[in-house]
């Protein structure tokens, strides 16, 4: 329990720090007009992987009175750091792009869950807002796993030269064992991007396959989740700490 509480406090402090420092725009994405079309597409692929909605929850439904709230941090290993640097006037770009978020999921009747997240990409001035609607068509039981289908959406804001959004559809499976619930899933992410203020770059619409897996650990007062996600060629890692009942 002490380790779980320390993890919760560490994750909360990290997310809070990243959210609070997001206004210091050390990585300003303001030279998108310098990119070629192929470079803009490569950047869009990375953004789609980093900013698409990541639920960090198992497939099993919460139930009508259930909820899951917490703070999370994800980091995506960029495949085209040089392109992002060019789009940010040559600024240094980290190997992994972090996103800190606050998130909540609420259980509804008929094994349906609805969720939302608000996040910030530190040092860029960019924010994200996303949501999910998930239906566990097999709710699972003592001997059977839960199976769920999820639709999700996420939108980027805070970058004057760029409009970006992503929509996802996936299926997932999970099975609880005592206090731990491993889960995995597969789906697709469609990312749409557009540069404003120039007619040189065309809109991009990119479809990428997503596979993900993780484990949710519920210790009563503290709930922890860790997840790995691969969208296209980019891999993301995430951790969430909070409460799930």
C-alpha cells in the first residue's frame, strides 16, 4: 500500500507539474510553412500517435454507480524528430513527446461507459481534449473475459498554425485476477491535420493501426494503470493513478 501511495503521489506530482509548466512555450510550432508535403504527413503521423485518445482502462464495464478518475502521463517516441524541429524553428525536440492529463470515466446502464480527458503538451502551449464511448458487449464474469468496443475522439488546440484531430475505433479484452486486470486491444486511428495561413500544404488524412495492452491494479483506495500503445510506427507508454470504484 505504501508503494501504491508513493506511485499515486509521484504520478499526481508529475502530471501537475507538466500541466502547470505547459505555458512556457520553449517548443513553439510556428514554422510549419517551411515543411514539404511529405514532411507534413510525417509530422501528422507522429501527432496522431501522440495525441490520439488513450483510455488507460480495461474492457470491463464500471456499472451504473461506478467511476474511474485520475491523472495520467503518456510519452510517445517520435519517429520524425527532425521534422518537428523544423516546424518549431529548429528548436530541440525530446525523443519522447509527453502529454499530461486529467481524466474521468463514468459507468452507465447497459454496460456502457463514457469518458473524457483534458491534457497539455508541456512547453508547446498545446492542449488536448478528448472523449470515449465504450460498450462492453460481453461484460465478463468470474470465468469469462470482458469484451468491449470503443469509439474515441481527440482534438488539439493552442497552436495557431495547426488544426489537428483524431478519431479512433477499437475492440479490447480484459480479465481480472484478484486485484489486477490485464487488458489488450486492437483498432484504428484516423488523424486529420491542416495548416492554417498558407495554401502551400494540403490537408492530410491518415489511417494508422493501433495495438495496445496494459494492466489495471486496484488496491481499493488507490487505482494504478500502465499501458503500452503502438499507433503506426510510434510507440507510447502511459501511466495513470487515481481512484476506481
